[in-house]
C-alpha cells in the first residue's frame, strides 16, 4: 500500500528539515556523550542515526536499483532484519555505524546532515530521483514513495527518541508528514497484534495492551 509519490516527494524534505533543527539543538551537543533513551546508544549516536535518514536518501535517491522490489513499505518492515531479530545487544550497538559517526562530533553531523537535506530537496524538486530506490543493506528495493515513507517514519520516531533523551519538546510534524507515518504504524501494529489488540489499546484503558509496531 503506497502513498502518492508527489505527496511524499514534498513531505520528506519537510520532515528532514525538522529533524535537522532538532539535531542542531544546543542540548544535543551538550549531552552528546551521555546515554540516550534507547538501550546502549549515546545521544550522539542517536543524533547520527536520525541524521542518517536524510544522508541515506541523498545517497540512494539518484541510484538505479538492481534489486527485487517489494510491494510496500509494510513489507519492508515485515522483513527488515532489525525488526525480526529484536533489540541489538550492547556490543552490536557499540560496533555499529551510529557510535562510529558520533566520535566525529556534532559539528561534523550538522554539516553532513545539512548538505544531505539540501541535496534531497534538490533531487526531488528537479525530478532527478529514481522511481525505484535500492536498499542494499537489506537486499531489496522500494518504490520511491515507499522508500521515502520508511525514512519519514524513522525521522518521526527517532525525533521523539532524541527529544526525550535531551529533555526538549518533541517536534510537532505537520499532517503531510505525520499522517502517513501514523497510518503505517497502525497497519504494522495490526499486522503484528491483530485488530482487537489495537481497538482495546486505543479505546479501553482497562484492557490496554502492548501493541508496539516493531
């Protein structure tokens, strides 16, 4: 189930710009080496993970895909290894790219993320982005709308993680950004837990259940 390409083309740069503003918040740099709200990950590592969503998009949007194409963003999250394997352990996080990037400091992230946000906006505005985008670390491709939706979901979710980690308000995303992410999270939660669990969690506090989408 994909959203119209034009809608995501215009929405993603908005999401990436909001994330960039959060990454540049002084409290993020001030708490860079402290633990974040996510297990085993520093604030700097989390900020780098958030910034990587635009960086990845800038790298991949002009890249022709030679990998099989999944039907939807929903299928991407159904198959993604980080979802199926669960929370990574401390060693895996420490050896991963987020903490490695964090060593380079906040100024480096600000520069790389700012450049990526500008590149993504230019690619999408000029119509220079490919219709099918490869995701080489997973071994498949997604249609551009679905690819942008997955990056948009990462931005919305990890912006909340980062804001909570440094004690600042979570950014409020406009409906064009938030609504497709909300709908995707609901679909993933229903796929994982069933309709009854979702209905109970949203409408009946006395029988609410853990219905995390991942």
